[in-house]
């Protein structure tokens, strides 16, 4: 595919599992660079490993990219569908004398490895069939690249700098297996060439692959793309990222209540920087992104930083958008299973109305929905042990008095409700907290909530007065909660 600026990047995951954080960041960097340069971003599914590739994994990768908002140009390319083209290139190299037939058996290859290890050499292929022409008849053979043995192979990497390998340390790699199927190394080069890829941005665990792939490019007389190998992501302790650090699928972060925009911001800062900027829009990231600003040291994944950043995004996201995103993930939120499945249309309207107060404290959409539990439970609501303690002593007397005063209000507005509460507290000689806290317990069943007068306003006159009356009737005893 041609690009207006000539820049073409790609994300090429293997569909053997979920789209993990490292893969998501690789996709993001390729997407940002294409957007920054006005270029093209392509998606290729490297599904040549038929035993491990699954349709479910392909769907998870595509869904993860869509959730992150990383749109690609053109159709998704499936590597396996191009196997004939890959094999054709191997035979071109064979006919040109730049590759050769190898009849070595698995047992012979194992013996070569064992001998090399005993002699202190790298366990590579020893080139037995490199210059032979006494080929056995009717016997399957692999096709190997006739790699240069003298000199060096080098790349000018945009992140790692100038990297060089001695050719004597690179053996003649297999291009085509004896069953006629192409290897990953060959398929990647052919696909990148045919797709017009100009910049290969990927993890530095592929750095050695760049040497071998460069040799294939040279053998075919093709232009070598620009490489940019990104350091891998580590955990907060500096160790390789694992599941305990957060090496989860992108869909898990969605279910945990992170916003796509916050994830893009956080992932962009894992290895790339623009001065001291920590919080920036996607538009700013596109404007600023450059390969030269990617560091050479591994970045560290930090859940605390991600949560804090997500909280900033929640506070700055329009209420309607937040409600829509919560509604989409509500069935996946385990902590809200008791009520989320039964929230009515009116309940979502209540949530939208309560959002300004709710989103000030929440760091994830899960926290936000759980904190809104009081909106959806039916009367009589249950109370936890801490809230029950707030309903002892003079608390019930205060609630009964507030019930009477609230009932007489003409306008059910936060300002009027607050004024009535303050007037009662002053007349009763009580501290405002000693009046407001029992009210919070009666209305929400918990000791924390958004501002209590906002809670009254969102619940409405009938529901609020009903909950206060329920609590006056049963006192501080926990009431069995009904499902919303």
C-alpha cells in the first residue's frame, strides 16, 4: 500500500494469545509514527504457526486494537494466506545460487548441535550441504540461505544505534522446511517488502532477527527498511514483566475500568517522552511523537501511576461518555454483579445525574460504578458495620427531625436541602457532621459517598424520604438488601 509521505508502518502480532501490554505499546508506537508523518499503518496477523494460532486470539487482538482506538489502513493481512508467495521467493534464491538444498536429518542436526556445544561453539548448522550437488533422489529437503561467512552484517537502528554482527556467528538459516512450508523469518521479510513497509518498530527481543532478515533483503536485492527496536517493559521491581506485574490482555484492563485514552497516554510514556510532559492528549502525542525520543532503557510498568492517570481522565471525560463506557463493561465487573445486571434505564439516568460527584474520587470505572451502588439498591437498603455505628445515640432523633423538615421543602435542590440541615443542626446544638453522617448512612448504607446533599438530590424526594423512614423504623440493625 502506498503512503502520501512514503512512511508505512505495521503491527504484526502472532495470534497465539491475547494482546498483551507490550504488544499494545508496539502497536501504539507504529500507529503514532504513521499518524505523525501522515503515513500508513497496516495490520498483519502472523498466523503461520497453525498449531498455536486461534481464531479466538485473532478476534481478541482486533477487539483490543479497536478498544484502544488504533485504527489501521486497508484490510487485515493474514500471513498464512501468502504461503505460496513466500515459497516462491525461497525458490528464486535457490535458482540464483543464493540458497541451497539441505538434506540433513533431525538426527544429524542434533549431532551437529551436540558437537558444537562440546567444542564451545554456538549450536548452529555447520553448512554440510552448502556446496554439495550430490542430491539424493526423491528425498525431501529444506532450503537454506547461503549466508555470507566473511565480514559483518549491520543495521542503523533508530533506537539502538549502529548494531553489528560477525557473519561467522550467523549460520545458514532455513527458509523453506522440508515439508514445503516457509519459516517465520522468510515470511516476515517477504511480507514487509511486498507491503512496502518503510519502518519496522518492534521490541528489542527481535534485534537478532534483524541481522538474519537483513541478509535475506540483501540476497533478494531489496531495500532494507529502517529498524527501531524498543526496549521491553519491566515490572516496578525491574524484573521482566509478568502477570503479577500487569502482563495481562488489553481486555482485562478494559474490564478493570481503564479508559482507552488513559491507556494510550500511559503506554506512550512507557519508553517515549516529550520533555517532562506526563499528561497529554492523543492529538498532542501524534504531533510530538518521534523515534529519536524513544529511550534505550527498559521502562517500568506501574499500576499506581496508571490508576492516578486514569483518575485524571475520568474527571475530564464528559459524563454521558463515562456512563456509556460503564454500561458497556458493567456485565464484566465482578464487584458489581449483585446489582449491575438489573440496572434499569431510569437507573442509568440516575447515574448520569450523579456523575459529577462520583467521578471526583474514582480512579477506575469499576470504582465509580461500585461507589454508585446506593443509586440502584432497593429499599430497605443494607448498611455495613461502619455505617451502623453512625446510627447510634441521637442519630435516629436527628433523622426523624430531618425527615419532617425535608418533607416540608418546596424545592428539592441541594442548596435548599443543605440549608434545612444546617438550620436543624444549629437549633439542635449539634455539629453538622453529627447530623450529616447518620444521613449518609441511612441513604447509602456506607460511610463514604459523594456530597450528601447531591446524594439526596439524585435519589429524589420520594426515595430519600423512604430510606430515612426505613432507617428510623429499624434503627441501626442491618436490613437485608434486595436486588436492584
